[in-house]
C-alpha cells in the first residue's frame, strides 16, 4: 500500500527511526485495529494510533459521556455530555488525522457480537472497563488468531501485556480467577490512564512494524504512585480453557 505525498510529510519524523522507515509506515497503513472501551484508556490509545498513521480504527464502546469522564477522556468535550462518546471520539480523531478510516460502534463487547466485531481486525487493543468484555475479546482473539494488546489500570496501578495466540499466555492464563471489577468503584487520574495508553499504543506499533521488542509473553506491572515498574513472565497454562487446545 503506497503512501500519499501528504502521508509522507505527516509521518516523516517517525520514518526516521531505525527499523521503521517507509516500510513500517506502509505496514501501519495496511492495518485495521479494533479498540474496545474507548474512554480514558482506549480513547488515548486510539489517538496515538491515529496520529501514527494506522490504516483503520474500529472504535467499540457503548454508553453516553458523563461529566466525570472528562478528567481523562481527552477526545471528549463538555458539550458532548449525555451523548454517545464513541461518535465524538470518531469526530475528534478525524479532525486530527483525516487520512485514517474510522468506524464507530456504540456497543459494549459481548460473546454474541464479538465475532462480527473482529471480522476486519488485524490487531485488538483491549481497554474495556468490564472484565466480561475482556474475556469475550480474549477468547475471540485466540479463536481467530489475532494478536491482542491487553491494558488495564486501577487507581495508581496498571498492567500491560501482548497476547499472541499460540505463542504466549492468554488473558485466561494470566487471570484464571477473575478479579473483582467494579467499574465505578475506583479512582482515576487522567495522567495514569494516559501513561498506560501511550505504552499500549506503542506495543501495537511495535507488533505491527517490527520496531523494538514487544511485551510478548511478559506482563509489565506499574505502580505509578512510586514510579515502580516490573516485568514478569506469566504462566502459560497448557490446560487453559481458552488457549490450551490452540491449533
């Protein structure tokens, strides 16, 4: 897929990176990424994928914008409170980069709709705030052999990993017992979700282009209150009910 003169100008600085170049940019342009949970985390992920030149974004998030979302959801504006946030995310992103194709789907991820949602995707970024959504996306990615960047945060803590079906532990391996997840029950500072989102977007760029070393098979944990980072290698369960029989 060739780059237009505008794209060559727009992305010229990142194409200067060793190991990236024009070929890396073409790989981004030919990629469709699905981002779930387009809020403080997923919205910022979508922003940095859009400005990096991803070819197409599929934004998936149900619900309307609340005023208490505005401390972290940087694609939103106050006049949009009470309206479906995913449409505002699309509008803002197209104003920033009109060369990116964007599809906005005002739904939450479920086991019933996830197969259709994933039909066009080359990579998934899991930023949902409900663990049932995360489980559904993880299972669909394993079944359809689609890599998934998994990112989550609570208060000042966060984790990040990259799941490649058949190669790495899946989300079910890492969390065989599902954590308690109260979507409204924890504090959120915008800079924390933004920090994690930037790293998640970078993981996707690395995976797509071959730049650097992605977190495949590694779990990055972060305590941003103390600025402490650690990498761990989670157990890849051969009897995992999701990926244990991967073929």
